[in-house]
C-alpha cells in the first residue's frame, strides 16, 4: 500500500511529465493535469524497473537450466561454478530491496493517474459529479491513495462546459486501438515461439526414441559414441525446455491475453459512447458519467490482474 506522503515526496522530483492537453488555462484543470503528469511519470518509472527485474529473472533462470545440462550431460564439470554464480545472481535480483515497492508503485500510480485523467475530463465537461463519487469500492479499499488525492482536489466550476469528444473519447479510442494491435502482435509472437519450442521438444524425444530402438536392435554405435549422442539429445531437450521457461517467466508475466481483451473492451466502450453522441448530437451528462464509471471499473480490473504478476520464476 502506497501512502499519500510517499506520493507527495516523489512527485516533487518529477521533471518531465506528460500533459493530458497542451495550453490549459483553467487553474483547476492545470492542477489536475499536473498531478496526472506526476503520477504518470512515476508509474512509468517504476514500470520500467519492474519489467527490468522480470527480464533479468527470465534470462537467468533458463540459463541455470542450460548450463547445468552442459555440466551434467556434456561432463563439463567446471560449469558448476557458472551455475553457482547464476544461482547467487538470481537470488540477488529476486531479493532486491523490498522497501522500494516497485511493483506496487507501478500499479497504484497508474490507477491514480487514470482516475485523475477521468476527473480532468469530468471537470472540463462542467459535470458536478466527481470521480471520487463514483470510485469503485475495490479501488477505495485496495488503493486508498486514489481516494486521498481525489478528495484534496479543488472544486470545479460547473457553469463552464467544454467538449470532450475529441480530446478524450476519440483520443482514447485511437490509443486503445493501437495498444490492442500491439498486444495482439506480442501474443501471436509468444504463441509462435511456444509452438516452435514444443515442436523442437517433441522432435528431440522422437529422435531419442528412434536412437534407443536402433541401439537395442542393431547397436550401430560403440559405447563412447552412444554416450555423446545421448548427451547431445539431453542438451537439445534441455535447451527447448529452457526456452519454454523463458517464455513462461517473461511473456507470462505480461498477461498478454488479458491485455488484448482489456484494450478491445475499452475501445468498444469509447466507440459506443461516441456513437450515442453522434446520434443525439449532444454530449449528454449521463453518458459521460457512465463512461467515467466504466473507465474506473476497468482500471480496478486492470489492477487486479496485474497484481498477480509479481516477479517470480520457475526452473522446471
């Protein structure tokens, strides 16, 4: 759990931030936009640290499997020192100082940033209801930081209404469309690599089966040659397994199938609201509040999925 004082301490250190819109003149919108930019920058900072840790674990874990296979099957006994060093390195990466709370900060700052974005557009549309009023119960109890920050925002003047069709709805439609395509491409790439790894594993097992049958029936090789053929087959199977471990540790932590569905759902949501606005030729307050509620629910759902992706590893 991240406390507001932690956010306040860190946000003052943010130098470059992304703005929801350029050339904002309303003081209330400027304050919300600044908070959004700071939460967004911090989330991106900790996301990079989180993904870097997962990348390191994903490379080291299968490397241990691969070098241990060479140590055992190829009888390269000196490689036990390499395996030991990799195990120590894996432990150090995995046990990085927990007080930094990298994963928590990445997720909680992201949810905060998205809640501030929603509040920004509610304020811009001149809607009296606040994001705080429609915050999902899950977010309130699991991420109290969001409620604390939203409750400190200044009151918005509701007599000034501006269009949010292009700057929010269409802009987010475009973003989620692109993000959906990128996630789908990553998912297809991962599935392709998994198929190749599976085919390679089956192929090595078939070759091993044919080899052992031929040794029983014909004994075409001497004992020494048979030993090295078996060692090669073990290394082949082990290498395919190591690749599978990498894919499981790295791509598995991306929740690619969930990402594809989430971005598609959000695209459909914005498309639905855009369609209604086109039909009525009016940016109806009820529709905008409905959109805000659904976005907050989706943010809570995203947090729930991503919370499971803590850095860990498998080596078998």
